[in-house]
């Protein structure tokens, strides 16, 4: 069975729709490991789009937790500005939908969750102290990588909708549970469509500048 795994969509409907167009017929089930909401201009539309797709499993990210709690607890001014602008646009009728998202999922030899203990794990993060009982797939840090720790595989899908190295590159992966093969994948999408929509909706300057200042493949 082939499992499409992605997360950190962050309201980016352009990348989300392109993912399902590209991978149509190439997977049996899909898992979204969380953070569908916030940042980008299409949080409601992304949740609704995914709800219509068949054979999906949804996990909860930290940004779903913020929406459920109606509060951003951090001190990052950029993240705070995004939350204060995006959350009021959220359709509260979708709260029961995201409240049903699970915390983790085990499929075959893999455990999938948004993060491990809330840590931002990068390719060079020291995590030797963590105990990995199974192969793991996470997101949260928006950086795609594969590491081997104590004979266990750790994969980060990267971010589908907000790659912080190259903003117009969407990252995800596909697991083949019959062979345990994992393929890290990516594609380029039109980030200007996202920024133009943010401008149309009059996002605060600090938010627009955050997106406009990021590197892209063609920048």
C-alpha cells in the first residue's frame, strides 16, 4: 500500500490542489500530519478541500491547537501577527472538524505525528537522547530530510505550503508499506498567487514582508 504523507499546509490552497493533481492515482491513502491552518489565505478552503478527498487521515498540529484554544501562546511577533489576522477569518463551523484530528498514527513500521515533544527537528538537531522505538515521520520544522538514529529512520516531510528555505517549493513523501521504501518528493508552484491573495485580503505589512523576503527557486 502506498501512503501519501504531508503537512504544514498553512492555508496554501495552490500547493495543496497541485499535490493532489500530481499524485492522483499514485497512492492508496493519504495522511496529513497537521498544520493545515494559519499563515496562508485559504485555511477554510484547505480544510474543506481535504474533507472531500477520499481515504484521508488527519493529525493535529500545533496550529490546530492554537485555533482550538483561540489563542497563540508564543512570543514571536511575526507568528502572532499572522494568528491575529488569520484566526478571525476562520469559519468556526470547522472547529468540530479539526477537533477530531488525532495526535499520532501508526502504519506498519512507521509512527507519524506532527512533532516529537513539540521539538523543531532539523537535519542537524541533536536528538540522540530521544528513544525511537519505531521509524518516525514528522513535520513542524518545515525542513525535509532523512536521518538514521539507532537503526531507526526519521523522516521529515518538509512543508507543503510554507517551505522556509525556498518558499515556492512544496515538500512531501510517499511510503510503500509493502517494501518500507520512502520517497521524499517536491514540486514548484506559483507562490505569487498566494502573495497576491494575501495582498488582496490586506494582510499586515509584517506578514506580507515575511513572505516577500523569502527565497524562491527563481529569485
